[in-house]
């Protein structure tokens, strides 16, 4: 007879100790899933920290830029005798830093400072809006009349053309470099016409207006003699305003030459011969030798980072429709 009797058919089988310690079926998959989930969690955490540090680094850069630009937009208050400097750089336009509001504000601050011995308006501009240039010209004349003891001199950089010269003509004197580009006293209206190309491509322009001349110089519609005559009248009027401002500012210093108001431009050396400029010199020279105040204080208005972003966004949104309407004819003094 055996020592281990066979259990009865209805008696449950008790697992041995080895069976109780054996892993459950499918345990390998469960372990792999846990390892995979842990790796995913670790990757997510590392990605979150990476994003956090990137934003933190960007925030530091923005803070530094904010500080630099904000400081560059402030003016140093001074009571000591000095030469005040205002810079007009780039295109003269209402949506650039070279606009009448910024230049006028800087000039007002410069003239109002008790320590200002003289003002230098440093110009490096190809021209731009006749409206903005005309306003700056009038502001200079007003400030010179208000402060007769403070001279204002223009110092030309690479270029003082068209609208830039419109501004410069209001100064007491104009100093140039021999290689500067000066002049271009004229007005233009530029654009494109695509009617011939549209005819070749079989494209039809469908433009409806509520006024006979509302589609004036639409680039996709043919121009007419009436349009050309009207545009020429406007150009001639603005050109004459430009000529009057130059004659009033330069007086008998201008030489009698039919080319001066023709839109031509010259080197700085030739501009002195023609009476468009008075002499040669840079900013340091004029401050040191002419104004006799070598210490220079910059009054130029410089936009902060927030102002630049807000202005660009506003300009992009607010002027898109206007640019689309007037794409056929933009008027500038050039």
C-alpha cells in the first residue's frame, strides 16, 4: 500500500509550496509595461523641464532686451554746457522711427535744455513722406525762432536726399562729407500697371466704384489722360512747396542752376559748390570746432521693445487695407 493515498475525486487539490511561489502567467508583459510607462514618464518630465528652461532663458533675454531698449529710449538730463544731438535715420514716414512726432519731440527737448549750446541734426535718409518732412521743417523753423541764441546745424551722413533735404533746408548750416549724396529735390508717384499682362492671360478686372474717379490709378485698370493730368497737378504743387522751403532756408546761398530743382543729386563736394551745403565736417567736428561744445548728449527718441511690437502689429493690421487700395500710386519726395 502506498504512503500517499490518492485523494478522493471531490477533495480539492492543495498547491504545493513551489506552486504557490511561481509567478502568475503573463508577468513578463506586466513588468515590461511598467518599465515602458516609467520610461515614458521620465521622458515627459525631462521634456517639461527642457521647455521650462527654454522659456526661462527666453524670459531672461527679453528682460535684458527690455532694459537695454528702455534705457536707450531715455534722455540724460544735464545742465552742463553741451552739444545736443538728434538723429534722423532711414525713410521719413509716420510708421518709422524717423517720423515728425519723434524728431519734433527730440528737438524740443534739445532746445529746452538749459545746457544746450547748439543742436546737431544728423541726417542719413533717402527721403520719404512729404507731409512728415514738411512738418519737421516747420518745427525746426519754429524752434529756431523761439531760441534764437541756439544754432541748429545739419550733419549729413551717407545721404541727405529728397525728403531728407527738405528737412535739412531749415537748418542754419549744412555740413557734409565730400562723398555724401545730397539733393534730389523732386516728387514722384510710382506704381505698376498690369493691364497688358491681364489681356494676354485672359484675366478680367471687375471693379465697381461709387464715384467716377474712386478707382484712381488702380494697377489692374487702364489709366486715362484725366488721371494723368490730375496726378501731375498734385505732383507739381508738392514740388513747388518743396522748392519754396529750400529757397526760404538757403536764400542767396543757392547758385542759379536749372538743375538744382530737377530731381538730380550730387556728391557732398558738388553740393557745397552749388550752395546746397555750407562746408565739410562730421558730428564731432561741428560740436568741437563750430559750436565749441565737444560734449555731446543724444536726445534721439528710441522706441522701447513694447512700442516697436505694438506699432508693427498695429501697422500690419491697420494699414493692410489702405495699402491694397493705394498700391497703384504711392507719393514720396524723391
